[in-house]
C-alpha cells in the first residue's frame, strides 16, 4: 500500500494539482469572466434599461418561430430564450445541427434578423472563467483530455484509499503539525490537508467520474440505443422519464406560445427561461417550458433542476416538474444530485467558498505529496532507475517546480494577458489561451535550467509580484481599482483582485521563507550524519 500510494500519487500528482487548482478557480468562473470583460459596466447598464422597459414577449416568440421555420425547419429541436437575465435582454434561438450538436443564433428582438458576432458585442473576446472550467476536466480536449483526467481521477481514488491504509495514525497526525522540521513538516502538512478534506476529496473524484459515465462506459448505451450523440440523448430522455413519441408525419404549425408559457409559469411558480419545442411543425410536437431558479430555490435543495411543464401541440399538459424535483425516479435523481454535488450548484455563496477552500486544500495535498517525495530522496534514494536515477530525480524536481509554482504563474499570466492584449486583436480569446500555455512552458524550461532551490525562489517571487501588481495593471489599463469597485457594488471584480492580492502575499511569504532558509536543511544534515554513524 505504501508503494502504491507513493508512486501512483507521484505520477498523477502534477496533473491532479492542475485539476484541483483550476477546478477551484472554476467555482468562481462567473466572477472571473465578469472581471475579464471590463466593458460589462456599459453593457449591464444598457441591459438594466432594457429590462425596465416593457417586453412584448408574444412578439418575440413569433419572431423566433418565424426565423426557425425559415432557416431550420428540419431540426428535431428548437429552443427559444425570450429574455436572458444574465447577458442582457436579447432574444436567442438554439437547435440541433446536422451533426446532432447545439447551434445558436442571437436575434434582433425588434426585427427577428440574425445578429452577427453577437458573442463579442459586449466587449473584448475572451474565454473568461470558462477556460478554467474546460481545462480542469478536459485539458481543452473533449476527447483525449477527458479520458486523461478520468484516469487521473481513478488514480486519485487509489491514492486516497492506499493513503488511509498506510497512515495508521492518520487521525492523530491530523492534530499534529511540526513547523521547520524539514521532511516531518511536509508530511504533517500533507496529512493535515488530506484528512481535513478527505470526504470532499472522495466525493469530488467519484462524482467527477460518474457525471461523464455515458462517455466512459458507452457499451451499455451503444448496445441498447446505438452510437452517437442522438443515442445518448435518447438514453438520457428515457432516464428522465420522457416517453418516446415518434413524429406523426402530419404537418402542424407551432401554436401561439405566449398563452402556453403563461399557463406554465402559473404551474411551476417561476418565470420562463427557455421554451423547448421537440419535433417542431409536426402534430406530435411537445412544448416544454423551463423556469429560472432564484437564489432561494438553490438553498432549499441539492438538486438544481428548475421547474418544467410540457404540453402537447393542443395545449394539453403532459408532464410537470416542480423546481428541485426530477422525473424518472431514483436513477434520474441520483444522476442529477451527483452532477450538482460536483459543480456546487446549491447552497449559494457559502457552499462556493467551501468548495473553493476544499479544492485548494486538495491542491495542497497533491503539491505537498510531490514535494515530500523529493525531500525524502534528496539525501537518500534506492537507485530505482539504475544509472539514470539522478537524472530521473532531477527531471522530477523540475516538474515539481513547473507543475506547482509554474501553473499558478500561468493562471495569473492568463489574467494579465486579458488586460495587455489589444481589444481588437483577431482571435483574441485564442491568444489569451496561448499566453497561458506559453507562460507555463517557459516556467518548465526555467525549472530545468536552474538549480531547484533557485527555481522555487524565483518562480514563487514572480508569482507574488504578478498577483500583487494585478490591481495596478487594471488601474493602468482601465483606470479601475478595488476601492472603486467596492464603492459601486462590483464585488465580483473586487473579489478577483483582492483574492489575487491574498495569493500574492502568501506566495511572497513562501519565497522569502525559502530564501532565508539555509540551502541544506538541518534535518537533512542530521539524517545524513546519523546514516554515516550507523554505517
């Protein structure tokens, strides 16, 4: 068990540290996106003006249906968002394209014409906080990357179980931390971070695998439904209790949606968010009305489902789902709760901060484990790799620096790129992402070219400087700063910059402490002296 914990933990610790760090940032992906789109103030003011103005929702429904009928009559699903409370008062339509994937268009709410470049209309093009979301579970590759993270999650479960078996004094060690003791301190820190958040670590790894089970275990679905996105959608529809109703082949126009939507809102007690029409312009069409969740709804239930009412083309109620409930019984509820547990879609801001802190503790668990591995082997190793042992451990030292400090530098560098890249730059969002990976690659090269201790000091110092100077960068490029943000009630932007300052202070303290410490730790000298005396 000790061998399994050590080596499985080591080879996956760098990737899992990246998953936990970016996953922790992903908890606050919306505030990060808010900060990375500074033009949002003007857009939000315009949206507030539009929201205060009366909306002719019936007209918007008519415009959207006309657009879909002209341009996407063969699509098996139409989805209409008459008002988007998060991104302004626009009109948006979605459908399944010929490959079975989601496609969308933003429409002019006055004329119904499709708007061009609507995703960049509010300001600079950026992936925002979604970069951290995508990276933490797909590495920006929904195919191979998703599988790599899945194997790493399985390895994490193995490391957690073997770690519990290995550390017989795990709960006693939890209450013990000895500072300035070299290897002993790293082990205490590793044990404390692990035991403190052990239930969270098990939950987050397990649910991360379960929510993508349709991808990781495709054989049962393929055997019963066939292959492809359409087969998965059919499986999920039946899991959620949706009855399969084939098209009748009898053409029928989409009925007036406003009376149906108004009836649905009275039934579910929520404002309509989206109207989903399956098999449109067929007499067997079904019209589903989905509501908006308010903050109070997410506090009452772990399940984050919204209210839903589904009607036939004649206005007959087919299905009704109150907010927080699911259709399809225990299997569907289990799947829903697994996803909401992983993505912290309940409990409001308190749960988000809890997940953020526990996620950082998970990253600390991975980081201290990787450092502990090298601390134990600097003075003594078992010649595991023969003549190449020294080179392998030098490689691991470099990977430790780049995977831990280097990734953190790349994350803050991504925020710097958002402020420094020209707003009108072509493919700007892609360039922000390239800056992230370029900075990370440079930290890896630096870690291999320098002595490990020097590399740690330099990279932690650079991380501290970039974090502490982030508010000054915003002030220099935009004239904005945390005091002004707090004064106007923009706590999302202020939270990003104040959090950066906190991380800057912490990393600066670590760099200064390492710089002041002797190059050879007393504990290592003592252990070597004991070994020589014993020999």
